C-alpha cells in the first residue's frame, strides 16, 4: 500500500544508494544522474518500507530508456557475503520514478543497505 508523503529531497542514505547504482555505464545513466538534485520522494511503498516513489521536479534532462526498471541492478550482500537482495531504479518517461530494495527472505529490511554492502551494478535488459 502506497503511503503518500510531503515531497522531500532524498536523504543522504537514499542518494548514496542511487549514486552507487548509477555508477554503471548504460544508455541514459548520465541523464538519470543529472536528475538527482531535483528528485523528490513523494511516497513510501508501505508504512515501514524503505522503497520509495520519486518525482523529478523542474526541467531535468530525460533519459532515452523505456519506462520501467532502469537497465541496471545492484546486488546487496550481508556481513557474511550472502546475497540478501538487490536495488532497482524505476523510471517513467525517462525520469527517475522509484527506488526499490527488493529483499530475499522473510523479513523486510529496516533500512537501505550500506553502500559497502552493494555489489557491482549489472547492466542488462
């Protein structure tokens, strides 16, 4: 259930996670990087969710990629190196529209992963 919030800038944690994913080199990545300063969190994916909906304010450049998940994901591992999830960036009409922490397991994460727990961003379909 989506929980609307008063639009706010990304937290330092949210921004660091998005920047880590956008280190990958793919068509549209540069435009998505340029949108970060104007991106606002407009909703949570649930009352306790760390995944958020984004809206880019102003006149930032659009990425020439299809709407849906950006063509890059970044794995997340725990302290022991076990795979526990992945980060996906969502776009709508070439603009950032969501940050998702997809976790593997029974318990949802209480926070976004630390950047040092994120693997190499993988570019693909």
